[in-house]
C-alpha cells in the first residue's frame, strides 16, 4: 500500500529488495517472467493486469510481502482471468501458528516491535 511509504522510511526499498529475489528463483528454461514491479495502488494493478493480458501470461504469481488491499489485487485477477498463486515468503521455516493465534498474544524471539518492523 502506497500509504505506508511516508510512515516507514525504508520499507519500500526493503520490499523491492525482497521482490528482486523472487524472479531468479522462478527462472527456468522456456519460462518468461513478466514482472510489473511493486503494485501498491489500484491504478498500478489495472496497468499490470492489462500488461499481463497483452503478454498472454499463463498464471499470476502474487508475492504478498505485507498487507495488501483487494483494490490492489483484484484488478489483476479480473483482467487476466487466470489462476493466482500467492507467495507469502517468510524469513523463518514456518510461522508458529499455535502461539501466533493464542489470545492475540504473540511471543517472537526478536521481540514484537522488531518482528513488525522486519
């Protein structure tokens, strides 16, 4: 969401850095990756959906790095009418859902604020 950028000084560049690591991991012979970059507004979502239709893509891969609004996702899905794979890549092997969902109280090895900032 573009409203985050003024609130968190380096968040956009950190997310773009994370996104840059995905394409090389997906690269395969005979596979063309169309990456419109960070989609953080409904307008960018519409543009990406149009670009995907023009490129005749086979599927959408959505890398959810933080919160996303349906207005920044659905225009892509609606324009392409293709399957969507949601990548929610995490820095840990797995989220500890048992403690994560217990009474909305979470304990993180690095601390709650550090976790949110990370």
